[in-house]
C-alpha cells in the first residue's frame, strides 16, 4: 500500500458509470468487510450490497429531499453498500455469536470460552444499563468497518466514498430494514473515478504540531 499516495488523495465525488468492479475484486472486498473486527466480536451489522441499476435507483430515490446531491454518486457507482446496525441486542443475537465462536473453535479450551462469554455479557450489561449507550457503541463498530474497508478498497485500486447525506427513516422503509431489527448507519459508494472530474488541488489539513501531543 502506497501511504504517501493515499495521504495526498481526495475522496472521489464523481464516479465513472461505465466502469464496474470485477466480480473477483468485489468478492475480495466483501470477504474483507466480513472479517473486520468489532468490540467483543459482537458483529452488530448487516450489509446490503446494491449491485444492480434497480437497487441503486431504489436507494437514490429514497435519500430524502435535502440529500439529492448524493443520488448521482450512488447511481454512477459500480456498487453501493448500505451498512446497517442492530437497533438493540437481543439474547438471540448474543447466543448466535457465542454458538458461531464455538463452532469455529475460536477458543479451543472450553473454560476460556466460558470465561469469555461471562466477560462479554458483563461488558454488554455495562453498555446497556451503566453507560446506556449500547446503540451508539454498536454504531462505532460500524464506522470502524467502514474505515478499514476504505483502506482495503484503496489497496485493490477501488475508490470508496462514505456517505452520511441521507434520511435513515426513508432508506430503512424502502429496503424494509427495520423489520430485520437493524437501522441504516452509513452508505459506502464504490467504483472508479471519472477522470474528467478528479480534484487535483492539494488537500488541506492542520499542521502536525497542532494535532499531536507527545507525552
């Protein structure tokens, strides 16, 4: 990965609609997205991969009136992913996580698995009843997945642009997302840039001495 190249790069705002991500590359990226970590391995997400013109139009048509500027990005993207987060954390989901960990042999020692499950439940109770930020905490895991996937996309030569300009209630209704116990958190448009509309001016960031404190 060329970090120097990444550091001088603008996010793509204009995709080339004639270019599509090869299936092998897409599957690599989705495999990576599936592998992204989450705190306590809670895996609170479901991902809607919009790969057809119909799917992308359905999203573009339901962004909400004030967010129509993002419709072009979605329609011209090769693929757009709707990243959703659980609205709550029912016992059935926690059990499903633990059962999958056992099936995958995450902790070969049963005693360690039992200790892990006990510690995880204690931590989740703290988020739910102590900090009372369970939903916000789960959304943080979603944003971690977005950031890591953007880096993976860059490594694969794919442009990835996160989008928060949408009406979550409208998107949820259009794709019947809330019926699954989830809600839309963020969108990620993927594709290749339109070479005629790329930014060439330098990026602007605060100087290092304003950003870093060494202790």
